[in-house]
């Protein structure tokens, strides 16, 4: 019997190019809970970003955050990186012309932005709690993930379409019905995402023997002392749930360890070939699979 369902978010629950979770997911989560089945999103996102996405059911969930580096429900597990390594990693990423560095604390992102619109992009699109630092040495807490965000060096014509949405008011910007050509909101022009191959190869070569370095998809390379699989293992132990009682969904390299740990792994049909070749069960829609679970 399935007792725990764990799902990646971006590329799995939220298709690439979309902003919100699909209609019907919250009803499925509530229905599954009545059957004694717990739902847990697993993502490279921070806790606050995930809670905003899952707001109608946020208090009913466990969370595997920052690619498994911290698990909440209350806090069950945290894996911090060595501070000197974090500073060296951050400076290495800062030296890459087309990469921004994101430093993840327990529920705070620290930026040392090179691009003038990176802070606004973080607030409006990524929707993280964040603070801007002058240099990596000023980090005020343990860091659990270091990320390279790869950009193209160009800007698309307009910022991602939040026009007229409440997120503008939530983010401290005046709520208004903006036309697609309105540039009065800071960061309205979109930062164009870039390729991860060079950054991934460089970071893997330098840091892969000490840390988990993954291409997290969607222009991100993440470096952690943990993984989604290890986070899931710690959660399952805390809940007293066996691997055979876990169903998991994912689409990218950073989901591999989680899918390996779960007894019932599903790969999205849009997922990378590595996963589709490794795991036989594929799906095009997570909700469709969930709706077939009857306890």
C-alpha cells in the first residue's frame, strides 16, 4: 500500500513555461490524505517558495527542499556545507561570465548579483526570500546549497508574464493591470536563461568528489552535501514508512536518487533520457496517476 507520495515540482507538477500548479492537484492531495497517504513536494526550491505554491494545503504537507538538503514538517533533517568550500564555490561561480550565484540558507537565498535585474527576477519569478550581500564572506548562516544560475547574456523583450497578477502586490510592487509593454515595474525585462553545460562540467570536475553536483534543469546547476534521495530516506525513517510504500515522480537528473529510493518511481514522458531508460514507468500527468490510487 502506498503511504507517501513524493513529487518534483518544476518540469513534473509544473510544466516548463508554466507558473502555477495544475488545477485539481489540491483536491487530490486532500483526497489522498483521507486515505492515509501523505504528499510531499521535493524540489530545489526553498521552503517559502514551496509553501506559496501549495498555499491551500501547505500545512498538511512535508517538504523536501533545496534538493534534499533540508526536510521540513517540522524540520527533520539539514545538511550544511563547509563554509570555506561555500566561499570558494561562490567565488568560482562569480568568475564565470554568464553565471549568477545563489547561496541557500535554511529559508533564505543570498545573492551577490552581477546582473542589475537579478534581485527583481528572484523576487518576482523565483519568489524566494532573499538578501543581497557584497561578497560571499558575509554569509550570516550555514549554507545548504550553492547554485549557478546560467544566463545567456541577452534579455528577452519582456519579463515573464506576471501582468496584472497579485504577485506584484505580494512582492511589494503596486498592483495594477500592466500591459505587456509596460516597463515601469523593476525587472520587467526578462533575464534570458542560458545553457548549463560549461558550468556543470567545470563544477563537477572541481567539486564532484566532495559534493553532489547536478544539472537541476531550467538553467540551474546545484551543489549540495545531500540529495533528494537522502532527504527522502531521512523523511521515510522519521515517518516509519518503507521504500515499498513510497511513490515518486521526477523528470531531471536531480530526481535520480529520489526515484532510485522509492519503490514506485515514475518518470515524466518529457523527462531526460537517462531517467526514462532507467525506470520503466512513465507518465504524462501526475494527477492522472494519483487519481487511480484507491488506498
